[in-house]
C-alpha cells in the first residue's frame, strides 16, 4: 500500500473499519508519521465521546465556546501533491493543533454523559452529577487541545489499541481506548500511574464500552508511565492482577 493511501486511513482506523491487513500496515505507518498519529488520536477522541453522548443540553456558555472555536479552524485547501506535503505547505505546525481543538470541542459538547457520568453515577443529585460531568468533559477536552499535548500509542490485547495523551503544563493525562474487550463479569479495567515502581490509582474505565476517552484522576506528577489492570468492580487501592498493558510517558 502506498504511503499516500495510508495517510487517508486515519478516520477509518478510528472507526475500526479497516481489514486486518490494512490495520497492520497503517499501524506500522503510524509509528513514523506524526501527522497521522495526531489525526488518529483526534478522531478516536471524537468518536469515543460521540458514542458515549447523553441527552443532556449543553450550557449556553459551552455552546458559544464550541461555535467560536469551530469557526477558528482553518480548512486545508485542495492542491497537488500528497496530503503530507499539502499539510506542510498550509500550516506546518498549527494544523494538528487546530484539528485537535475541533476534536476537543466535539468532546466537550457531547461529553456530558458516557464515561464521565458513569464515573459519578453514585451521586444523589442528578443536577450536580451533570455539572460534574460537564466540568470533567471540559477538562478532558482541554488536555487534548493543549498546545504541549504529547502522546504515545500502544497495541493492547486482542487487537485493541490505547493512546496516552499528556499535557505537562496542565499536569493531567487522558487515556483513549479503542476496540477494548469487555472485562470479565464483575470486573473493571483500572488505570494506574506508575510512580517508578509504585502504582497509584488513576480511575476506572466503563466496563460496558469498548472505545472511550478517560480523564485520568489526579496529577501526572513525576509518573514514569501508566498501567492497566483488571480489578473487582469498584476498583482497588493497589493492583490485584498483572497489568494487561504498560505505557511509558510520551517523550
């Protein structure tokens, strides 16, 4: 498959619409193409949040911010040459950030339910739960849109993929899962910060969703990486099983 063909597969990859051969070829390409890596993270975040959307009306202020930021996203005009060359010619550095901002706006706009609401479902007050979910979604979107956001993607079990996005300035991290198998009955996936050998709880993933975006709990601090384990429902204070994945912090 030609490189120019691989550049066009970011959206299909995020939607799990590639054949096994196409997916393997694209993932090999992804390791060496920063533009495709950024677009894939962007699409994965947006599709994950859209899939987790709840029927909650966004606040007026949030809606205005979304509309304002969408109008600021510059479209790449058609032109000759490969996609990669056209991208460099128009906005070599900011193109990725603008697309990240659009994905973050989508995430904030639709991210009022799903994972965020699930993490707060024990709250008594539905209004407060929705407000907490909105704040959490906006924080998640802010990490994805941060100018200093860096990421690392890894293959997980059964063909799934995981992407860790970190903003050093905000000291926060987001984990994007795609194609993750459901955990065993009565179990959940738990995220951890690896503080150089000491595992620190960083939140639970929704056991009912195979693709999701999770704002990790707590500051990144001096963590060397992130781990994922299978834990009893409700999570654990320390891992009770071997990690199914370990990701180092983005360079």
